[in-house]
């Protein structure tokens, strides 16, 4: 399983297409080849030293909360409100199943 970690660019090195980034606890040099040059302060979802996607600060906050909750749970602690954003909306059916539901169908 792959787990992306949100990191924020602190300084960008255009000549090497890399950025010194932080997740709040540590700093890491991140390859920007997949996302292109970004401005300092930009949040990115990173995996194995490379930025995979530019994300919003709100998305970064939610992902960090989920990762913190999983760390706590694996250490024997409580999950807390790590997945509150998902619990607020509840589960969602894929569009083709949601369309079939009013007709009483149990398959698409």
C-alpha cells in the first residue's frame, strides 16, 4: 500500500526541479518532476521523495489528521476525529448505483 504524505514547499530550486519541503516535523528534498515548478508555500502530496500532486491546504490538513489518527490507533490509542470529514458526509454510492436505487434495483 502506498501512503502519500502532505508536505509544504519552503524553498524551490528551479535549476534541479526540486524543493526543500516540510511536513511540520521533518524536512526533505522533494523531486518536482511530476508536478512542475511550484511557489514556496505550495502543499503537495509526496511519496518516496517525489511530489505526486499539488493539493490545497485544506486537503493537506485532512490527510495529516487521518495519518495522525492511524498512527495513534496503531500505537494503541484512540482514532479521535481523524476521519470526521468522512463521517459528516457518510458513505456515498457510485453514480451508477445511486441512479439504480430509486428504481428499487439492487444491481446496476
